C-alpha cells in the first residue's frame, strides 16, 4: 500500500482488508465442486439436468445470475440437514485445500493478519460451505446465508445474495461506516466492482497470472460527508481517454456463482 493510498483514508484508522473468495483466493469456483463432492457424481449429474432449462434462459439473458443461483441452491439443498452440509463442507475443505487455494493469496491473507489488519472474506458462496476455509485462515466470514428451519435447509437464500452492492451493505452491517477504515479489497469478477470501488487500495485479480488480468476503471465519488464510496464501474477495453478514475486490472469470467 502506497503512502498516497493510506492518506485517502482517515488518519490513524484501522485497516480493514477484505478478500473475495472464489477466483480470488481460489483457482476456480468452489460451490459447484462442493456440490459434486457432497452428493457424488451420479446424484450431482441427475440434479444438474434439472437446471438445463434455467441454464439456457440465463445464457439468453432471460434469467438473472441471482435467479439461476437460487435455482441451483433449491435443486441441491432443499431439505438437506444443516449439520450434514457443515460436515461435508469440513471434509471438502480438508481434501481440496491444496489444489483449490492460490498460494499467493494465502500469503497475502497471512501478511494482512500479521500487519494487524481486520481481515475478512466477503463472498457470494454460502457461508455454510466457506466456514471451514475462514476458520483455517483464522479470519472472519461474510457470505450468502441459507435459510434454515428446524435444522434443515429450505433451499432458499436468507437475505441477499452477497455480491455487488450487497457486499458493501453486508460489510457496513458488521463494521459500520466503511469510511472510518482504511479499506483494502481484493476481487476478480463483476460481483466485486462495488467493493473495489469503496476501497482506497483495490486489487483486481492480484493473484492471477499477469496475462489474465486485463484492465478495469472504477468510478468513485465523495459521499456520507467523508470517504470514498462506489457509484459506477466502467470496463475499459483499450481506451486511451484520460479519465481521472483509478484503474485496476480486469478480465470477465463471471458465472452464476461469481463473487
């Protein structure tokens, strides 16, 4: 973090370091591989066929990403025991940690903790699935919550899918006004734009190979009396215009569970 970035936050403020999970700290999505592991290949394939129609509607833009994710959760987790999901998530974390996690990302999380920052994951994936990963990283977790009634999942999301503006709202619900922090953020998809725009120190695909990063221009504006909050994001492909927005790297690989 440069001195200029630090000076954008309030003097003496605590550093809040926020990491997206899927695609940022991991090499790829974790939720669908978790479902395949938890249910087994045959049952996974059987249930996935039920999503063929919604998948086509998503690809033809007749179904939103949030709606497709809701269908995915309903197809696999309706009436599943919460404790069973927790158990499978712990197994999945233990078995897939090495092949799933990016070493550079793990080193960065460790460095933020060692520096005394407040560190959290902020992800669109279900909190039930990511809890073992957050515990192993020894950091906090903010993620999509699944509705549970009498120990069983209903197949519905509780509250908002934790992506886009919802990431900022969820962080504010836990930490209060984000402008009181020196906010650092790491992300890799459209679902992270608002989070990155809220940060004084934003990192786009920071742990990806350089050739995959591309570019992204994020617009920021002053609001709430002080600090920086997001208003819009503008992908830039080869633009040479001299705008005054900060620039971070970008490549589109969004999927239905993108963070």
